[in-house]
């Protein structure tokens, strides 16, 4: 209901003045929005959010206990046409600052998710100083209260129309052009020097047409200023030669043909500027005085190529380093472990340790008199392997180093027991002979050291090689000159060769 006493749209002159509001019907579904909220100066989306929340209250007004709006934030975002529902917080805070709503956070889904309860306020908060009624709006804007009176037409309208001799009509003043248009018009009226015109006409016709489409002229002020400045160092003929040459050599023709020349005026200005060479007499790598190549440009070209090559090499090295970090250090393959030891390599080491323990148990079973320390050969081999693993772990070795140490300890222990069995057979004279007459040899892996690797040498580059033949690049203190990774890789290769035989 309107509480405004005067009709703001009727200034006493019938229906010929102002806009008319006519109520066709009463809405069957509507949401009440307080006048003070409408006049509070909210943004359009904040006002729409208030109306959306108020409709939730209006739809459940029969139940006093349900006068709380709890729409999902994504639903509000759809109504406000927001791409991200997190933007709803901006308009929620705007309504909270006005006092139009009050919000409370609550948890649901077992406390894993958060929502908001919206308490819609229909009456303004205490101390509200904004406009409360439509009368307040028109009192603050008297120019809208009586349009005819404000425009000075009231007195003229009250006068009776008496026959009078009209004064001589004065011609209507011409509308003043816009400042920017007037400035362009005045600039166009200023005549240009012949040298400037000669340079401007030297630009390619397609470039000039592009400038007319974007800047509405083929002689914009920026380009004219650049030509005037360049004429202080070069003649018009030299500038004409420069712009014609650079249209092709600097790639502007290719950009224009492929549709990538987005700023025609900027391209024209760039073609006029002096190059990067500090020698004022240099014209794109050639000296104007004698036509000889510019030494400074040659050196700059060398430096540019060197810097470009260094940047390219650094990029390749960084990419190679990044790829290396993703390789398994055992097999040097990308197994998806992001630089950690892959499960295939881990299982291979563990199976080799167990295999060495089982071979030791077989040798102990074949001996008549087993020494007391070898009564449980398998357990002893596994124990020595675990001790070696723990020792290198305390020294800071990674998973690969620990497995290599455990593998080598298990193999060494199994080999020692095998040799002990052979020595016992030789002493008893019961050692079996093969068909070829050769004695049974210890089952040693080719090139596997029979003694533990000794450390303590001066740090030196590893003598091993990577999978692609490049130097390893690691540092080792082992006396055999190999790091743990290369030593393990060699051992794995020898195992593969032995298995292939």
C-alpha cells in the first residue's frame, strides 16, 4: 500500500505529462519486500538475494517454527546468475551490514559440512537512519515530485492562451560536438609537413586500411608524433626505406596475413623507431656512413645466441633433472613412484636375500657335521642381512642402499657356508667329481665381490654409467670406485646374464 499523500505522477495537467502506472491485476504468487529495503541502496544482486530469501519465509509462513530460510548456497548462486557459489558471500555480507538478514552457521553430514540459517528481517534494525517510506524518497528528490513545476512550466501552463504576435523565431543553436570528436576534427584540419606525409604514405595500403578501421584515420596523432620525432635523426627517404623493409623483415606482413596483427597503429609506430643498437648511425645492422656491417650488432647477435643457447640448455637440463627425479633409482625406469624405489625392485632384492638364505640351508643339510654356528643356516643368513641393513640405515642410507647392503651380506654369508662345505668334503675325500673331472665350484655371481666393499677412500666421481651411457655423476668413497646405485645395477645385470645362460 502506498503511504505517499500526493500523487507523484500527477502534476495537474492530466495524463499528458509523466509516466503512468496502472495495476492490471493482483499477483497470485508474490513475495513482500519492505520499502526500507528497497530504498536502502542495495546492489541489484543483494536485493534479489533478499527477495529470494524472503520468499522462503513467505512460502512457510503457516508454520511459525519454520520461519527460517535455509536454501543451499548453490541455489542462491543460480538465482543471482553467479559463476561461483562462493561469490554469494559478498551479497550475504552486504545484507548483514544493512541489518536486513541475520545468519547462523550450522553443521550437518556428521559435522563434515557447513551451512547457513538465514533469519530475514522485515522491520529495520534499531537506530536505522535510512529512508523508511516512499514519501521520504520524494522528499529527498523533489525534482521527481512535480516534474512540470520543477522544469519551470507551471506558470506558463496557467496562463490563458491569448492571441499574440509571435516574435521572430531564432534559429536553433547547433549542437556542440563531443570534446573528443572536436579534438580529432581540429587535429585533422592541421596541415602536415610534406616529409611527414611522404612517410605516412609509405606504409603498406593494407596497414593504412587497418588503421582507418581501428583508429578511424590513417594518420593518428601517435603515429604523426613518431614520424616527426624520427625525422630529427633520419631523412624522409631513409624512413620510407625503413618502414618498407621492416614490414617484411620484422614479421608484420606475416602477422597481418594470419590475422595476428591486433594493433595496427602500434605496429606502424614500432616500424619507425630506432633499433636496439646504441650506435645512432646504425640502420638495422648496417652503418649509414659506409654501408659496412655494424660491429655492435654482430656482438649483440653473438651474445643473444649464446644467452638463448644457455637458456635452452638450462631448460633441457631442468627437464632432464625433473624426469630423473621420477625414475626408480634401482632400475632407472619410470614406474610411477616419483623417484622412490619401485615395488618391482624391492621385491627383487627381498627375493634374492631369501634365495641366498635357502641356498645356505641346502648346503647345511648336505654337511655331515654342521658347525654349531651354522645349525640354523637360513636364520643366520637372514639375521646378517638384517644387521647390515640396520647398520647402513643408521648411517643415513636410503632404501636402495639398505637393500643393497642386505643383499650383499646375505650372499656373502651363503657363499662362506658353501665354501666351508666344499672344504669339509675335500678334507674327507668325499667331494663328488663331475663328468669333466672339474671340482664343484662355489655358486658365486659373476663379478660379485667375495669380500664386503671397503669404504674410506677419498671422495671421487663414480666410474659407473647410466642406462643411456652417460657418466653417473655421483660421488663415492668406495674403493671399487662405484656408488651403491651403479654397483646394484651391475649386480642385477650379471644376474640377468647368469639366468639367460
